[in-house]
């Protein structure tokens, strides 16, 4: 009982009274059945909007229809291969992992565990995390309908008509998923993405003879009730979750109100959705363009949602508050600064669940240039990238008035706590940040090093959100990052699921440039559940125009009889060397241990990592790429 009170107290301290009060109330409503009663399972079918009327009154989209698109045909073999695999039931999960789910997939079976959810259970009775069911994201992935973009792009580039296939997939889902029943109504963000992707298909195929009144009636009926669900459950995302989920859901409410104005309540969804979206962007995207989820991939999610928001608002003669455009521009600048120019990759930093909602190009999932360039062009910014398909699908004008390319040197983003050293052939990425919003990984003071587009010192990634305790501890904990540990302790104390206690906090940062080096100095409060006064000081010196870094770590107030560990995860793509010394200039030989790297969600590769260990409180290591 005492331990439960301590946990409750820690949650209240970290998350605040508003969050805690809401979670308690929400759980009571769920268990009592009151929450269930708000979400009907068998609403009576009705035609909300006749197809002809919708075509006349709908809001403006990125394009008028399939026939209006003016994009150079590019029948790429990779696109054809993806389309053929989709038709065969070989589905790409999380933009990387191919699984054969068959042509007649039932939409509710986890292909990773073969667990079949009960479609007749109300969504409030479905657990997000279950050892028996496995990772629910494997069920959500196809139901997100992002693969519609492969179908539509194949249709366009290969001069095919895939309308029957696209609509048959949507109708199959509707028949298999009763409203508010089963796992695919468990997450409002998944619902929102599904609705946006269906809407893209409706606009593209709106002149198709296969978009009949009957097909449209079924789709618009399902869209209405899914958005009714999102609206009624929006407080959960805005209070209990408050991350990319809230941004996706509030934006979708606005856009559905804009594009389906005849829905009952559409005006209310549009007005409130817009206001809530503005509030979420102002809160979640910090003043320097960094993002509260401390994740490169989740920041790209926001970039894509901002692109939908800004472009569609403009095409419909509307405008968001200035803060939306300011934070969008700052996001572009931050992510472009963190990007390696050779291939458009960013450090695999923070939680990475394989999300890429609107893939409108042939680029690799880890290539951020298409998404970033689309938003930049919507903001009239020229990043110097080659044009991709995205801008054409979004109907964005190619006229820019403001060229922006990050300079060489050291860049500081103090609000989010990121420090980047850019040189012609190297990029050094350092995190030293405060947490006013909850962290997802214990990775403060992590350093990423890139050389000629290769990730030489890498972040381990995320792998899965529902896996064994050991793997969760490795990927979410400190071990998979290039920073410091005390014994086997993580920087913060792990709670359940995504919860961490005793958040690490930045105490001091300083950057300096000399004639021959760039220097970062930082200090964080860390391991405070062992001792409240523990501090980790890190000094990183990057020798200019050389592939050489000096990393000096000090643990202040380290508990007696504990071991300090300086951890590095080096790539094997280049030869390298480590030279490590303790406070007495005694050489430290590394322990070479078994670890993992996950560049894509659900995929992990065995990798070694180096652990320099000392009973003292200081380690200095020189890292050189040879």
C-alpha cells in the first residue's frame, strides 16, 4: 500500500493535478460502464450527405480529382512491386517489415501472435497492452490505411484504374468493424488517420463510376461515427496523452468539418477542432522548434500534419493563428539542422514506432527530406532539396521567397535541449535537456555522431512498445544510448508502460568555439532515485576538420561502491579507435557487450557496444574515425 501511495505521489508530481484527476475519473467511468454508454455500437444507418450534394458543397482539397493532377509520370519498379505485394496480401508493416497476412485478412488478427480480438467487445473493454494479444500496433497498422497511397500512386503512374480495389478495401473494413467495437476503435488517433486517408481516396476517385451512391453512403456513414467518437473522446488525448495524438485528432475534427460541411455537428467540429489544434501546436512545439515528445520520428508526424493543416486552410481561404506558422517554420529549421545532407536521415533519437502517415514518394522511411520539403514549400521556404512528388500531390506552388540552409558550426536549441555541430563531413548531435513534459526514454546526454552520411555512433532505437521486460529496459532505458550509467541503473526510475519517475533535468549548458575546436559542456541532475544530489557533467570537444571527438564525463556525488559506465554504440561501417583514461590517467579497456540496433519498428539487429567502466567518478575517452 505504501508503495502504491509513493507511485501515485510521483505521478501527481510529474504530471500535475489536471492529468491525475482526469485519469482517475476516466478509469472510474470505464469500469462502471458510463464511458461505454457514450459510444453507441449499433447506430441506425442513415444517409448524412448525398454524393451529388457532397460534390457541390465539399471544401477544397489538395486537388479537384484524379483528372486534375499534373504530375510527371514515374512508373518506378519499386512502386509496382509494393502494389503487387499489397494485392497478394504481403503487407509492409511500420514501413519496413513485410508480413504475409493473406488476401482475406479479417482486420482484427494480430499477424505477429495470431491472436484474434473479439470484434463484439466494446472498445472500452479492449486492452492496449496484453501479453496474450501482443503488440496491438500490428492490428492497427493496416487499418490505418496509409497503404492507400501506394494504390493511388500506382493508379496514377501506371495509368491503371484501382478504384474498385481501393473502395473494396474500405468497404471490407467497414463490414468487419462495427462502430465502436473491437480493437480498431481503441485509439482515436488511428481513427483520425483512417478518416484522412479515406478522404484522400474519395477526392481522388470522386469521378469514378465505382464511387456509387451506395459505396459513398457506407463510407460517409462510417466517417461520421468515427469522428463522433473522436470528438466525444478528445479530452483523453488533450489531457491524458497530450502528444501527436492530440494534434492529429484536433486537426482531423477541423478538416472533416471543412470537407464534409453537411455532417450534423460539422460546424462545431470545425470551429473547436481549429481552436484546439492551435492550442496544441502552441503547447507541444516549443519556441525553438523542438517537440515535447523528444523524438525525431514523432516530430515528422507533426510536420506532415502541419502540411495538411496549412495547405488545406489556405486552399479554403482560412488562416490559423500566427503561432502555428511560427512553430511550423521553427520545426523546419530545427529538423533541417539535425539532418545529414547526404541522405536526409536524422538521428534515430527518441521513440520511433515506424509512423509515416502519408507516404507520397519512393524514398526510404528514414529519409526525412520529402516530408520536410513539403512543409517548407507550403511556408515559402527553399531548403535546397530536389523536388519530390509530395509537393505535387499537395498542390503546393513551387515559388519560394526565402532560402534557408543551416550553416556550419555549433547550433543551440536550448528550450528542447539539443546541440548540433555541423561540418562538411560530420554531424554531432547532443541532447542535454529539461523535461517539463514526460520523457519516453532515459537518454539524456546522448551523443550521435555521423560521418559522410553514416551513423558512426548510433542510438539503439525503440524496437517495440510491447515486448519482453529485458528488451523494453534495453531500448527505452539508458543502455541503448551513448551516455553514462551507474551500475545497471537507468538515469530515471521506470514505472509502468511509458511512465518514468525522477525525470532527469538539465542544470547547465555552454557551447564554445575556438580556433581548433567546438566545445559542448553540460550538466544534468540524474539518478536522483539513488541520491538526490547526483549530477552528470559532460564535456564534448570536436576537433575541427578532423574525425576526432574527446568525451569527458564526471559523476558528482556518485554512491560509494558503485561503478561508473561510459557507453558507446559504434557502427562497423568505418574503422575507429577508442582511447580511454580515468581520473588518474590510467587506461581503461572497454568491455565489449551484446546489444541491439533497431532502425525500423519491429526489427532489431544484434550489435556490440563498448562499456568503459571505472570505480572513480571520471572517464575521458577520445573517439577517432580512422
